[in-house]
C-alpha cells in the first residue's frame, strides 16, 4: 500500500493533487479498512447513480411509448397492443402489435415513417429507443413476447 508521501510523489508529475485529511497525513498511509470502506462506498454510490439513470430513462421510454400509442390511435388504427423492453440502462424497445389488416396499409407506412423521425429526435449516447411493429395474428404467442424481454405492457386506462 502506498503512503501519502509516495502518492504525492506519483501525482507530482500529473495535473492531480492529493488532499489527505490531517489524520491520514499524520499516519502517512491508509489502513486496509479505510481502503475497503472507500471501495464499498464508491460501489454503492455508483449503483445508486445507475439506478437513477435507469429510472429516468425508463420513464422517458414509457412516456414516448404512450405518446406514440396515442398518435397511432388518432390514425384510426385499431387493436393496438404496446409492450416495452429494457435492454440496458440506456437502451429500450417499444413493440407495437397492430391489427393484421392495417399492418400493411398506407396508414401503417405513415406510422413507420413517423417512428423513424421520432427515433432520430430522441436517440443519443444517453438514451436509445427502438420502435418495432408486428401484426396481430392467430398464432401470436403472448408468452413468447414476454420471454423476449417485453415485460411491461401498456394498459390504457
């Protein structure tokens, strides 16, 4: 373990300054407990920051999903189901299930184009949202959708 003197020598050639407490300066080193405690505090702080980012991004994905659901509804598309999958802290996917007859219609083409525009507006290094569309068919298996990670389903109230 490096002493504060050794650490100051190491940092003297860089742009970083080391500012130990008076107690650390007097001891000239860190105890193993201090190092371990610092590690666990940093780990906990990082976990809390990641959770906050995820919660914020999830909220944005849900909000954008609801807005796009309403946009589709205004186009007179019926029987819409909306699912949301979190792929990572920053990456989300919306799955829209649309009536099979309307899935290949001109209305649907307008919806696809609008989803591309929305995606280009939203996506950045800190947040990424995909739009996926599928027709509702007799063979559609809700359990497979869930097994693919689409754990949240929008229930318009």
